[in-house]
């Protein structure tokens, strides 16, 4: 048989990256129903956080989404980046660190939602349980 196994609209043709973006969007939409102000927040998926420094020690990532100094700390799963200039508030979720910590799609969806809730809580200055009362419950 030649050609694709499934048509593009069937989930078999969705890449792991696209499936991960869908999980983040689902989580963001779920929270946005409770917190309408999240509609102004950009939810971004990046592969991994990296430490990017030029020879002078300055950040070399212009939007600062991937720049970390995490010496001795665990690799972050997500990050809140406050609005600056014309850039809106952003919540960044790092795909590979989340995928490494999960085995199934359901585990991944749960961890993605927990990370999104934690970052939204930081943005709003609230406890994660206030952002989503089901936070931390399996």
C-alpha cells in the first residue's frame, strides 16, 4: 500500500509536538473559562530550556523565553514571563522535560495541566489551588 496510512484529519497523522501543543491549548482554554483575563496571555511551547549567554554574559535570546541560570537545580517544566514593552504576558511550557517525566498521554495531559496551573498561579499571584481547585488531585 502506498500513501499515508490515515488522512490528515485523523489523529494518527498528528505529530508528538502537535499533540503536545493541543494539550497546552486545552489546558489554557479550560482555565480561561474561569479566568477570562488569560485570553490576553500567550501560551508558548518550546522544546527545552537552555542557558544562552554570549561572551559578555548577556542574554542572547531576544525574548528571554529560553534563558535560564539553573545551575544545580532541576530542569524547569514551564515558565512565566511577565509582559514587557509590546510583548504580552507569556507562559512557556517545555515539551521534552514534560515528556521525559511521563509515560502515557493521560499522565502527560495531567502534568501539562499542573504546569500550566502553576505558571498561571504565578502570573495571578495566587496559590495553584485557587487557580484550579482540582490542582494536585489525580
